[in-house]
C-alpha cells in the first residue's frame, strides 16, 4: 500500500498532465495519455500508447476508456502498478 503522500502526489501529477475521462461509463477523473512509450511485451520491446489511471477507479484489462481528445480506447495490457496509479497499454 502506498503512503498517503504518494497517493496525493500521483493524483496531482494526473491532474496537471491528464484530462477528465470515463472508464466503463463512470467518471474516473484525470487520465494521462502518453505516446511512444517503450514497453516490453512477450520479451519484445515495442513503442505503444500508455494511459495512467488512478488505482481507486479499479481499472482492468478490457475496460473501455473515453478520452476527450484521444477518443475511445481499450485497456490492453497492464505495464505498471505503483499502488496509487496503474499504467496500461491502450488501443483504439
């Protein structure tokens, strides 16, 4: 479990860098979308688009994310979880 300070810092970063979105039809607050992130999937490094979402919103692979500028995205693979937020590869 992350400390309260880590949770607040993660929320502040998403508020500055992200935009308000919905996840599976429910508001999930600001989500940061980053393009060209190198991730390792199946032992192969690839460049992908990654979304950072607060863990309190229970993101999971397969859920649909509605982003105001990126459109409809599907959470495809979990690539990071620090307890306060989760990072997912997303696809159109």
